[in-house]
C-alpha cells in the first residue's frame, strides 16, 4: 500500500465539509433507511456482546446519535428486553443491560446474522454515495501527471499514454518483461487521486449485512470527531478515507471476487471490487493466480462494460452494486497467451513497458547512489553497460540499479572495503544476481579475464 498523503488543515476542513454535505448524520430513525426492528436487534446484539453499556458506549459502537438511541432504548424497555442498571460511581451515567427476554431475543438475532458493529447503510444509500464521489469524476491532466511522477525516471511518452487511459474509465492492460517497472508505476498512479471518499462500515441488503470497511485496505483520512461534535460531522456509519488502492496478485482465487460468508461467525464480507469502489483495483502478475486468467477476466466483462457488478449471497439472494473502479491488469506474460483478441478489444488501453535506454539507466543509477549515500560515478555506471550488459545482451531494467548497488554494498560491508562501490564489488554483485547454468558461456566473464 502507498504511504498516506500529508494534508493541510484547509484540505482537511474541506474534506470534512464535503463529506458532511453528501452524507449528513441522520436525525431521525427513518433517515437511517433501516427498519426500527433491525436497529433494535443490532442494539440488543451490542448489549449481548458488551454486557452493561452506557449511552456513550452505545453511540461509539453503533455510530448512531444519542437521540436516536434513546428512541430505540425506550422501545426496548417497553418490550421488557433491556433494563437500566445502577449508575457508575460518581459519574452518574445511566447504563443499560439485557433482561432475560432480551438475551433470548439477541441470541435469536445472532443466529440469523453474526454482524455486531457500526450500523450499516442501506444498499440504495451506498449506491447514491458511490455515484456522487465516483472516481470517474476525477480527471487527470498532463501537468498533474508530470507532478505525480516528477521523482520517477519515466519516458514522458509513457505518461502521455497512461494519463488518457485513466480518464477513459476503461480497464487498462499493462504488460512487459519482469523488472520493467509495471507494478511500481501502476501503484504510483494512485498519487493522482489524492482526495477522499466515504467508505461504509457495512451495507445492508434487506436483513443481511455485508462488511465493507477493511483496515488493511482503507486508509482512514483522519480520526473521527469527538463524540460531543458528532452532530456536526458526516454520517459516522461511513469512514472518511483516502481513495482505495486494492492490489492483489498470485494469491487471488475466484472466491475473493464474490461475497464471502464465514459460517463460524455468520458474517459476510465484501469482495475486492466492492472494497475498491471509488479507487483503483490492480490485478498484478496476471496469469500466476491459482485460477485461470480467463475465469478472472470473464468475471469482469459485464462490470467493465456496464459499471455494475452482480453479486449473490450463500442463501441465493442476488443484488447489484456499483462497479466504480479504475481496473488495471498487469502481466509479465505475452497478452495473447492469456486471452484472445475478442477480450483484448474490450479493454480500452494496452500499454507495454520496455527496457531503458542508457540515459534513463544512468539517471536511475544516480538516484540509487544518492539514496544510499554513495558517490555517483558515471564512468562506473557506463562500465556496467559496456562490459556487462552489452556483451551478455541483458536489457537495462529499472530494478537493476537498486538491486546491484545494494548487493555490491553488502559485499563491501562484509569485506570491510571502505571504497564502497567498485568494479570488483559490482562484478561480484552481477555474478550473484543473474542465474547461469553449468557449462554456459559467460561473455562478460570472458571479457573481464581478457582485461
């Protein structure tokens, strides 16, 4: 994941204001979009899990205001499902607990759904929010591309291909040999979308709750306001986050693209593409997954074309969600070995990454030297190109300077060689970095012996 973006107080204030405008805190039970019975069941489950809870505890747990909770608690008291417990010491805080009848009701609710968390938002509310903050509303200009990649050695022509691809809203197919910088560059594209969006803790599809917010994926923009200020904030059923960047690779299996159900906890979790809504979804190293690439690609044909994804529960219940992501496929394999031309036509942009030229290689070499605090010697870099790369026909790849310099410095520390980078250390690094088979001819080694 990329590093959270530093923001100014002004931008933080603007983000909070925008979030409050599109998702104001509900002031009535009807404004939550959820049935009163559903909300009462959720409060009961929190009391079952937490025991004796104060109003402040319930506000924090349910993400509902004290006024709405008072209505729900009043109803539950009339039903004989909760009771008021003794006040906490000198704090004089009212606390609530389940009665025997309430415990039975909570257990029955937990058998239906094990979700115990912040109050979910209805699916239709979620769809509305996704449309309002769509990633497709964010447009990229040449100037923004240059600024985002100012510290990166990349052909300007490549930037001029990636920028329009992002604006298109279509899927992007990135291909090229390993080490050409595909993963590094595609992940840094997220820099271009440095604003915020609202991610719900969970969404409700009828009586079923699906968790969406995932702390391993979603980077919270700021801490929630103090409880006393909640009425001046956005609906806390949503978390204000940076736009998502979801990356998956060889670990991907088909189930991760569907709603996942845990029978032990009786809880549902959203698939990757729902977690990525409003941001980027990068499928890295396509073709190395444990599922055939055609299965993955065919799964997203309709969502890519319609902007809608169709999902189902293990009960057979079907529903649809927005598919509002910038979808990037990245592979080291020749594209036509993975899919046919018919599918490639459905992907708007196919962008190939290739080896560097000598000038670009020197620039990266210099930056790696600077990062490691060693002197940049252009003659030493040129020696690598002339004596090692050219004789062996090895392409100049962006990852090589970092790896070779790192290995050479490892050896220098081990050998207590204060010179640091030297021809000898770099030759040693080269010999240990590249794989050679027994009996193979090493043109570079022969040339070194001739010298």
